[in-house]
C-alpha cells in the first residue's frame, strides 16, 4: 500500500476546496447527481487515493475510503455529501472532512489499525432533488429504495444516477460494489440548533433522534361571494384552518415543551381576494423523543379537527410520515462521553430534532453521533456557521473515538 500521507491537506483547505466547487459559494447547491455533487465526490476520491486509501463507489454513488486493518472488522465514520438548495458549508461535509482528517492522523501517529477504518461519503440524505431522503445510507443498509421518481425538471432518478455514478466508478484505481456493513458507525455533525451554544457546551453526545409524524389536513367548506354572503351563513375553510392551527399549537405547548409543532405548507383555494375560501390544505410536522407523546398529540389532533366539523365543513387527515424515535448504542455513547471528559471538553447529552444517516445506520449496526455547536442555531442556509475552535473540538473527539474503537485507548 502507498504510504499514507496528506501533505497540505488541512481541514480548512479541504473544506474550502469542496465548497468552492459550487459556483454559488457560500450558498451550497450540491444536490445529488448534479455536476457539483459529482465533482465533490471525485475530489474526495482523488484525496483518498493519493493518501493510499482503498476507494470504492457503490451503485448509488456513495464513496467508501478504507484504511485496511489487521482483521476483517471495520469501524466506520462519515456523513452525506449532498446539500439542500442554497444550503450551508458544513452540513454533512463537516463529518466527511473530519473523518478524513481523523483517519489519516491516526495512521500517521499509530500505523496500521487493528480494525479497518472506513470513511463514508453517503450519496444523498436531504431529499432536495428527488422526493425521497437517505437513499445513500438506505442502500448501504440493504433497505429497499424506490427509484421510480423524477426531479422538478422531469429527470428520472435512474437517469441522473447512472450519468453521475459511471465516471466515479470508472475513475482509475476505484473499485465498484457494496462493501460489507461495519462493526460500528459514528457520525460527526453540526447541531443545526441552538442548544449547545446556549448551554456553553463544546460538544454534544447525541443519545438518539426524535420520532417524527407528518400529516396533511384538508378542509372543505363552500366557496362563495365575499361581499354578498352574510357572516353567519359562511362555511369558510380558511377561518376553520386558522382556528384549528391555533388549537393544535396550544395542545402541543400544554402536552410537552419538548414537542415541536410546525405548519410548513399551506394552500388556499381559490386563493382570490373576493372569494370565501372553499378549500384549504396544510401540513403538520410534529417531533418528540417519545412515541407515546406523539401518539397522544395525534389523538388530540383528530379530536380538535372533529370538534370543528359541520355538515358544510369536512376535515380529512392523512398521516404520511411515522418515524419512530431512534436510540443510539449505549456503549458507544457512554464511551464518547468518557472520552470527552478525558479531553477536557464540555459535553452535553441531547437528542437530535432532525433526521440523520445515523438513524438509518442504527437499524443495522451499533451507531453513535457527535455534535458541535451551530452559531445562532442556523443551518440549511448560507449563514450556517461553526467556529474553527468548535470544529477542531469535534475532530479531536472523533479521532479519540475512532482510536478507541480501531486501536484501543485514548487518542
């Protein structure tokens, strides 16, 4: 194997290099299978091969960079390469570059590991181009992925996938295939929220992911003239929707202060200034670490909707997401908390309010997750920011975690 060296490849330089591939930098538009996404995965492969790592690309475009160990076990880390539209410079990419830095540093310091160290750059997590999330980690986890879908321009998933993945798999020195699952997976990520910053903590030890439920509510009243219909004779779908949303927000606040409630989409028909709305459709997103709390909120949602219904006003509710809470591996979580203490890092245990590839991986292998603070809690936007010091703390803790898993001992 080529000696593992990474001259000049500092964390900051690698992060900047990938981000500059996007012509809209600092706004990042690395949507899956776009030219910017392909260029980023190709750049990572080039770095990996130059460092002497074994590069593999699977049929969904996920990149695997392996530092071979002395046995057949693999310790994996990584995150996703794609972004949302007009996203930030750290979401996903931070975990990939941090993993590269951790693995190469461990090899320089300690030589060949007992267990293979693997860096994973998942192809897709965000669902920003095609209407499905986590396709990269789902494919790696051997879950069925429905590929019969198109993007906003009508390009099929299969067409885009084949066009983007073929040159990656054809890169000299790259292997094609789906590697075996690792013995463990650890993801380092920005928090995408304000809790670590508000608590003046340097790292987060993530214990799990919240459960999520999403609903579409459709209210059908009767459209009518805005000027000639008496107020007492109206069947206003919009007014009913406003009343229902206010009621649901109140129920959420009373039920549990950790329960999040969001109305993210709202459609009014006919949406005319002089017509009483006859139809309103909106979505509800609710999240909580306990599925029991979510079940109770769903019961209250149905109860509140039923209380508003009348002969000329109907309400239908469709639940289209029901994701159970995820609990990460207790042994890895405890180990990471102990390592943070030994490194004199202020750490807080917390549950993530967002979905992550770690949630998919936890269904098949022991999984852990680490957070670093997000300035002002901003993410999925060009203003997304984490201080260089906090970024370095995350890399340090990840390096220690990978050392403990692949070599044994504290880095």
